[in-house]
C-alpha cells in the first residue's frame, strides 16, 4: 500500500520503493539535520538547488512519516 501524504509535492512511495531507499533513509536519519545534509550532498552531486530540495523533502517525509515538519504551505 502506498504512503499517503497530505501536502502537494509529496510522493506516494510503495513498500518496494522504500526498500530500495532504505540505505539513504538510514544514512540521513542518523544525521542531526537530515534535510540540510541531504540538500548539500545532492547539490555536490550536480543537482540544482530546487531539485535537491524537492528530492530531500520526500526523503525526510519518509524518515519522519508525515509532512508536518514542512513549514511552507501551512
């Protein structure tokens, strides 16, 4: 069953997708600031800042389990 998120810009992720992402999720979950660290890493690997922020937001959504940490579209 896909994950359900309430805010626009989130992704529905299946259990199989989560299994593929488990390494990234574990890596960033252990960081004190997973979103900032993820964005910095993704930019270092050649992504634009906007693309990195969107990708890392979904990763943090999966780590936290909801989108309540997002402050933008409240």
